[in-house]
């Protein structure tokens, strides 16, 4: 992969079902501690006020992407604490539909692998995104569910454009 991907493993979810750890096992990501990350690495977290956009490509290519591998259901406080302690760039992904079997169809309840792939795709690195998703039986499903949305986010010229696309998507689903 042309981009460094880091997995910050915390929390209580089952390591055998972790999509992020599968990427580590396949050599597509590296397990790391927060202190190991390059200072300009983009941390993907719901605890950010700034949405991920194509403008982040320079940071992604230079310093990589990091995800907190932890359970949405039981470890939100852990994710929040890690996010607060990170002093580098933090981004929340724009709304997307989960394709993984645990949260299929849910908006924004992505697995770590889906989050990584989405950030890569929005950054204009669709081949790398496809490589990440190819490790999972449902990977193609995520792309099919979100193809138009991912393409729209990828073509956006600014954070404001991404937010507008997201707002329109959420309104179309009766969520805004």
C-alpha cells in the first residue's frame, strides 16, 4: 500500500472478529500506540468537529491514517479519551452505509476496515480502498451500497461540499 495505515487496538471487542486486526495480519496495516503515530497522521474518529474530505489527501499520503479498533457498543468512552489525547489532525467520516454483517445498512456504524477504505476512497486512492475491502466477503457490498456517495465525496472541492452532500444524503433517508 502507498499509504501507512495504523491500528490503535483498545477496548473489549473480540480480536478474532476485528477487521482492523485482519488488516494487520494481512500486512495492510500496522498495530501502533498513539505515541507511535506521526504527528500529522489523520485519526479517524467520531469525536472530531471536522469532516474528512479530499483536502486531507496530502496528510494521508504523507503521514497515514489511524483508526481506533474498539467496540461501538461498549467502548465509546475509550474512543473519546484516545481522540481527546491525540494532538494531530482528527476527522470524522461523512455519512456512509455499513456493508458489514454486524451493522449492515446502518448509517455511519462502519467497521474499522470500512472506515479505512472510505478515507482512502475519498482521498482519491480507490485502488487502495478496494485492496482493503477485498479482504472481506462483504467488502464489495460496502462499495456497492456507497459507490455514488463515495464518488460524490471524492469529487467534492471543499469540506463545505462534503457537508452539503452529506446533508442531502441524510435528508433523502429522513435523518436530517
